[in-house]
C-alpha cells in the first residue's frame, strides 16, 4: 500500500509530499510526476516516482495498486479538458482498487467558470463508486503574495473584487489537511469546505502591504471587463484572463468566504494569517 500524490512537483503537491515525509516512511509515498528530473531530490529520499501524464491514459495503468490512498490534485491545463484528464485518473484508480481518492476541489459557494471543472470532476468521482474525499479548497494566500512585483511597482492592488471578502489560507495549510485525510481514518465519503480562519478584503490587503512596506499602496477596483483586458495585456490568453477575472466577480459576491472552520479542525491549529504570508513573500 502506498499514499499516491499526483502533481507531486507542483506548488501544492510539493507541500503535501514534504509533510507526508514527516509522518510516514518515504517508501510508503508515491509521487506521480511528468518529469522525473524535477523530483530527483524526492527519489533520493526514498520516495517512489511514477511517471505519468493526464493526457496519455496508458501511462496511468501501473500507477495505482489495491489499497492505495490517492490525492488527485486538480490539473492546471485549462485548455485541455480538465474533467476528462481527471476522469482518466479516477478510472485508473478504480480499476486498481484503491482504498480512497481525495480530490482538491473548490468551495461549494463558488459559481465562477473556474469551478465548472471541479463540479464535473466531483460528479465523475461520485459516479465511480470509489471511496472519496472532497477537499474543497478555498483561495490560497499565494494567489496574491506570489504576484507582488507589479503591485509594488505601481503601488496599487488592481482587482475586480469590489468589497468582497476572501477566506484564504496558505498552501501549506491546505496540504496539511490533505495529509490528515491521507494518513488518518474515518474520512471516507466526506466533503470538507476549507478556508482560512479570517476573511479579508482587497482594501485590507493593500493596507497590510502598505504597513509592511512603508509605501502607500492603494486598492484600485476595476470592472471585470477592465481586468480581463489588463490580464490579457500582461500575456494571458483571453479565455484564461476571463476565467480569472470571473473569479474576482465571485469574490465580489462573497462566494470565497468559507465559515466552516473545517480547515483549522483538520490541521489541529489556526490557519496561517495573511499578514504572515505577506511578510514571508516580502523577504524573498
């Protein structure tokens, strides 16, 4: 039996594997990767590597074994049919007889186009009959803190989120929840709505950036259409820019506020404050 993590060299997957290695022997962890070179350090630590591609179904045939617990981290190829990609993983896991498949989804309240693939994957997973866990992850702090360069250059936080609030948490927090589910018992066929302990607005984010940098950083609300144009102008394909701008529209409607407290309960501690994430990002 193994704990299998797909997308193991991605931003979230790395956190999950690192935290698993603190709890279980390395030989019990399988990292599913496209490029083994990117996971050479994990292999050196005893993690089993499985090279597979969501777009090539036959590469998934020997990834899973009976009794495995699997974390399916949602793909980021918005233009390649993510539901079909995820379904291939689910089908391979079912054929192997895995004990549990956890999927990183999106909050139930999110209606933006960004959530459509997650809903489709959830349906495929429930229809499969595989014991499941839906980890409905809210927004990540890093959505903002990893993109500080233009903010600091222009002294402005530009978004179409209005006065909406966001219950974000750090990737490491969501990873810890996944590890709890993968290494614990009694999580089969459960759904967890996950988000940070404290909701905040983009105006408050700008104010915290101002406090920590000593600069006057303003929040500049724009329309969804304006933000789509800005993102497209920065190099994003227009359909992808529209998806991200649409997420801001959902924030404005309060769809990324999560009040369940489930994340803190799963990880057994408070979630990482936004201010701490900002401070860490500014040091890098």
